[in-house]
C-alpha cells in the first residue's frame, strides 16, 4: 500500500519555513502528512497513522474515497467557478437531497460551518425583526464557530473574552436545564440555536426530554429552532442528522464538515415558511461552486443508501460495545458519552491518554484535559476498530503500570 512512499525521495518538510510564514492560530503536532486512504494517514517519514478523529469530524467517508475522487476529478476537468449570478445545477440536486433526508425547505450554500451559522443567524434576525422579536437563546458549553456572530452563539467565554463586545441580544441557557430554559424563553425570543450533542463541549448529548421541551416551547412562543449539525450530521450518529434521534423536527439546520469530506462547503437549510432571505440579504462568492457541489452531491448519496447506513450502524454498535468494555476494565475512565460514531471517554487522564495514543500513531482529540473525543470515519471496519481498541488498552495499561 502506497509503495511510492518507500521509493520516491521526498524533500524533508521545512517546519522552520512554515512557522516563519504561517500565522500561529493552532498548536500543531510535528507531523507532515502526505497521503491518506480510508481511515489511514501516511506521513513524510513513512509512518502509518490511524485517524480516529476524521480531521475533526470532516472525512466521514474516509480519506480519498474513490467515488468522491472521481466526482472531483471529473468536475475539475470541466469547470471550477462562475459565480452565483448563474445557475449551478448540483446546488439544486444537493439541496433536494438535503430536503429528502431532513425536511422540505430551501438551502443556502457557503464554504464552512461558521459561515452556515452566520447565515442562519442573519435569517433568524431578519425573521425576528419582521415579527417584533429580537432575543436569541444559545446553550452554555456550545460551539458554533469563530466569526463574530457564530462566536456570540458559542456559549464559552474562553473563546469570547478577547473579542468583546459581541453582538447583543443573545442569552445563554444551561444545557439540559429545563427550568433555566423556561425562564429564558418568551414571546420576544426570535430563535433558539443548539447542538443536540455538544461536540467541542465534551461530546455531551442533550436529553430527549430537554430537546423536546425546547421544541415545544419554541412552537408555543413562535420562535425558530435551529440545530447545528455541523459535527453531528452527515451520518455521524447513525442517522443522517442527529436531531432525528429526538423525535422532533427543527425549523432549520446547519451543515459543513463532512458535507464536502474535506472540500470546503457548508449549508444552511430552512423550512420554506421561514426562508425570508432574498437577493441582497446574504451571499457567498465561492459558496456552492462547481467543485464543492460535485463532491457534496456525491457525499449525500451515501446517506440515501440504506445498506451503507446499516453498515455504519452495525459498526457503531460494535465500537460502542468495545468502548463500554474499556470503561469497565479501567477505572480511570469514568464514563462514556455519545452516539453512533461520536464518542467521548470522560477521564481526568485525558492528556496522558492523548499523548500515549499519539505515540502509537493513533489520532484522537483531547477536550480540555477531561474528554478523549473519538470520531472515526464512517467507513471504518471491524478490524480497524479492534486495532484502535488494542492501542487504547495498551496505553491505559502503561498508565496503570506507571501508577500515576
């Protein structure tokens, strides 16, 4: 596999040049990846890494999936970009698929998750102004992006403090706190913005009772309910969208990450009766361009394939079972949270586990030194899950042996 990595002489990656000219907005591991296939990545030192983070929940369909590569190459040889002043056929085809997978509505295409949430925020504000409503409710510990509007919706001061003042009229509610939510919502509420599983908040699933209460009260007070499906959507939880586990239907959803499987594309989808944005209200130069939509349209076809989704469910149940056994066997793991192919191991040893797995060439994420987040590509096979579990147990055994 990837034999050219052994035969082709590559120039060494120059970390010094990178650090000199690239703005340091990330703390990066000292790795330069060159190739990827399925759940595996290959670096410039010929090392093979197991990607159980999917590039932060992006490559749900695996690295360089042949169907997506074919779609991209086919479009790349024809046309990349015009502008949204002209029709782009696959925008319509992809939007139709999103409607059929969720609810009837209209879709706006952009380039990222934070842009999708900005579009939703503008729509809520315009609809609110038309209906004499101005307040928006978001949840504490949430994450919706880093542009100013999306950052305001993000209920974590650690991300907000250096960028205040933020936009006004956003209030925050404790997740899963029905009493708190009931005290915040009223007839002045224009919209509510939530993740049903808070990813950056530590893989924290909201309770079904709370989500259904939110839906009931937004309907009672005639407020819009938007659900951020940027990390939880595109099959990640075993259904096309995570809200579908909760027995409710929102008024809008936002998508990105796996929608393009690494090609930058985002989307805001809203029910027809709330599609109040009109020409001049919002736009995106690159959003929904030919290259992005060729991949997004093809990616959405996986979710419409019942056999493909059944396989995701089968493997996700296997992963859940193996992780539960790990929790039982190692007391330093206090609990397991999540759904489908989105899991968090709760532990005060997250930093040690993260470092140990990196040493074993396994990629996960460490959330606030409290949670190990696990987001494998949905194409992961049983043998690859077993490989991950073996490496995880090896690291946990080493920590136990050290007696830390």
